[in-house]
């Protein structure tokens, strides 16, 4: 089985059998599928149901490990490229991904869990996409007047709540993505792209929109918004990029390159706020 998707302007070819069949049942990928696959130049190849085992790779060096919902995630470098693995608490493997940075080829093992497939696909796409100047970022994204505003913050700070307030009280707005939009660098311009990964919110749009502003949110008993200095802007944005990428020198260079492009022309704000209508109006008035 073979399918081609267009995600943030990159053409991604997926091939495989059992895991591909499960992926095609996930509706979030449907809008990104290319119907006419003739004469398409492929940017990223992801081959599923491959035999990806750490025992087959040499000079494996762990870069970053973390646990989410009793699943251990590990990101490593090896002579063959980059290895990402997910294991259960009993040590059994859920899925593995190996990326060869010299060819933009990604191999992914078989996986029978739809949630894990989505996450593994995010990894399999993100690793080669960074080389093409496309980076994932943790944010909730509103589009107003054909421009994107990204709301950043730790999980639980109210990003989704705040964008819902924009949808409710600010005219001519819509949600582009509620969890993991993609930033695309084209020359000196930064664009925000919809993606198949939007957290718990079903919002999957194949759109590419110019970046208007970034806003770092925090909860506060009153609504206050200010423009951040460049130094504070770095501190506001950098933690929203995937942490495992920041632990590798090559990927962190790409993040810093993207940060430099953002800070050149994009205003970054700090919004301390309550979850109410006034917070959305203060943010809108300050940005626009």
C-alpha cells in the first residue's frame, strides 16, 4: 500500500501494509492526502512495517528519555542516523523509528495502537522535516484576517481556552490547529501550517498562513499584556519546540535558526490573563 500526503508543503510518501491500513482509518490524515499522485516530487519517504530494532544499529548513544502515561520514549543517535523508540513499562516495544539524515528516508516498525501510530508518524515526519526548514511547535493557533497568531504555554495554562474565547468574541477568526502546528521558513518569511496532529481537538486544515504574532500565556488574577524583549522572547518560544530536538546539536541549530527568523520581524507578547472575554479582547487589541 502506498499513499502520498502534502503536509506543510512537503510531499510525504508512506508505504507499508498492516500499519498503513490502520493509519488510513484515521480521518485526520484524509485532508492531507494527494489524490493525483502522478509526477509528484517526494520530499520524505516513510516506510512502515520495517524491521527496526536497536540491536541492528551501531554506536547507539541516548540523547533524551522521558515517560508519558507509563510509556517510555527514547531518542538516540547512532551511526545509521537517529533512532526513536517507545516501550511499555514491561520493556516490550510499541514502535521504533529510524531516520537517515543523508537520504530523508524514515523506517518505522509495525504498530497496532492508533494513538501510538499518530505519535510515531509525528516523529517520523518531524525529523526529516526540520532539515527542510519545517518545525513542529506546541501551540494553539488562531487565524484572523488571513494571518496566524500562536498562543504558547505549558500544558494546562489555558491555550485552548483562550483560542476558544477568540472564536466566540473576535469576529472573522477560526482555529488552524490546537496543539502541534508546523512552522515553515521560506526566505525571510515564517508561515504557520495546519497538521494532522491537533491534540484532543479535531481541527485538521491543509492551510499555510503567514505568522502575525506569538503570545506566551500564563494564568493571572487580572488581564495584562506586554511586548517581550528579544531575550524574553527566546525564553518564551524555545520551550515550545519539541524537547528531544533541543538535546541534539544538529537539530538545536535549526531551532535557533528558526528563532532568529521569528525574532527579526515577529512581535512576541506575554499575556497574563483570566479565562474570560476581556482577555481575548485585550490580546486582540494589543496585536492588531
